[in-house]
């Protein structure tokens, strides 16, 4: 009896297809061989869970040529490498997407992201693989972009069978073994696999499609969490009591009714103003100054895009003039000497109108004001490892003071 004909999984054929996939895409070999195969008659073709198990239908393997199976191997492992399950969970939470229909739409969108450049050059396109052009969509987009561009309808009716497992859309199936099942990869093991694959792609980028090169670049340089933290710290500061509040006579206080002949001002909230002090001393690298400019752009977004509310000054041992922000690339960063950000604080507080929040971007090698300034303070701190070398070439035992307790500190990098 031919393997697979009676319902038995033809492992020899399946693994031959995986070897063919690894030869066609050698940079994916680590991920392909990290998948643990689970025979299942409940999956329509092949599917993966978020724990790096691959569920395989014996009937599907029996009827599919080895060359097409190789493409399916690459397709399924691509879902896991690109974190489609985690991204689907985040999109569902952000956009309020619930129900199996929305998860099917996420699965389709994830397939569109993969299939536009995964086949060819040694990999045969599976017969039922959905591509952007089949839905009238452009190529080269991400799953999140495709989700905005189509809805389920008559033209997607032929895709209702599609089920790549929770590894594609984050929704756990009843036939999956779950987090406590055997032969799953833990978080550290999954990260190690992704890193090895990204390392292989960046080492020989000419052999990988554009989508994989983009993925590998993001894997080595992931979105930095400090931007979210810095934005959260800034929003907390500008929305706190006292920030952006002032007494105005444009609308008198209701208490004036109890004092005939006296007009009392009322407390009104105005848009908060932010002053960014950038440490331009010699101990701050050009790369860190470039990061500082990116943080300025993030700060502008945190105040609703109002560039007129953000002022920027550079400071080493002496502070420069506070300049209103037009655009990040127009900021002139002057300095290169020693560091004393107390002068930067003083210059920021002398600005008129006075800022409600002062943001300091520094490596921390500076004396700090002894007294709390009359506004909220957020410190973005570039990291320094004291164990890797001295903080001061002239004084090897010198370690700078930590930022004061009254400042909200966010580690950058």
C-alpha cells in the first residue's frame, strides 16, 4: 500500500519536501528543521501553532507533489518567523476585531504578506496560494496594511477553507496541543531561531527577497520600547495637574458671583509647552545625537503634532538659545565640550512662554540641579556601562550622579 493512501502520514515524502525547501531557501533551514511535525486529520492542509508545531494532513501530503510541499513548508514557517500570531493579537486588541471571521481575514492578510515574493527561484507556487493580485491588491504590503484594504465577500468565498493555525492568526484551535503540549519551543528557543535566520539573511542579502531582507533588518533592529516609554512619560507629564493650566479673565470665575464688583479669573487648560534639552557634549556620540532627533519627532507626536509647542536647545557646558521647532532635520546641535546641564535647565526655564515640561536627552555625565524645577521633568538617558571603562579619562574613579528623584527617567536604547 502506498504511504498516505490508507491515512498514514508519508513522513519520507514530507521530509524530502522539507529538505528541498531548505535547499531552495538555505537561510530558512534553521527554522524549517526547528518545526516539530504532528499528524492531524483535522487540518485541511498544513498548519502551525505559536509553539512551533506543524500539523500535517496525511491526505494532503499524499495528493500533493513534493515540489509543492516544499513551498508549503516555507509558507508555514514564514508565519512563525514574521510573528503573525503576535501581530494578529495586537491588531485585534487595537481595532476591536473579534470572531472567527476576523481571524480568517487576518489569516488571509498574513498569507498575502508572505505569498507576494516567497515563490519562484526553486519553489513551486502551491495551487491554492492566495496572492495580492487575485484580490486586486498591491504587492509588498504588510499584514496590517492588507487588513485595511479588503473585507470578506463573494471574491473571498473560495478561501473559507484556509486555516494555517494559531501561528498565522493567534486563535488557538481545538486540535492544537497548546502551551503545555509536547515538543513545543519556549520563548527563548523561538527567539534564537529567529535570530539565526535573520543572521543568515543579512550575511548574504542578495539571495533573499525584499520582504525577507526587510524582516531581517527589523529582527536585528526591532522597534525600540523606549519610544513608547518616553511617549508615555511625556503624555503623563503634560496631562498632570498644573501642566498647561493658567488663570485667564476671558471667562470669569463662577466665584465672582459671590463678590459683587470683583472679577476673578478662572483656571483654564491651554496646550502644554515642552522644551527639549539635548546633551551635545563630547561624550555623546553622533549616533546618539541622531537618536535624539528621532526622539524630538516622537515628542512632537505626543503633543498632538503641534511643533509650535516644542522648543529645542543644545547644551554642553553652556546652553544655546531655545529655538522653536520647524522640523527635526533643521535643528542645529552645537557643542562638543564638557557637560553641565544645569545651564540647560536654567535656559529652558527662562524661555517665554515658560515650558510646562522639560525633556532632557543625555548620557547622564552631568551635575544636576539641587532643587526641583517649577515644571515637570522627563530624562531620556543614553546607556553607559561603568564596568566597561571609566566615565572620565582624567579621573578613572569618577561615576556621575544619577538623575534626581523628581525626574521621570526613561532608559534610551
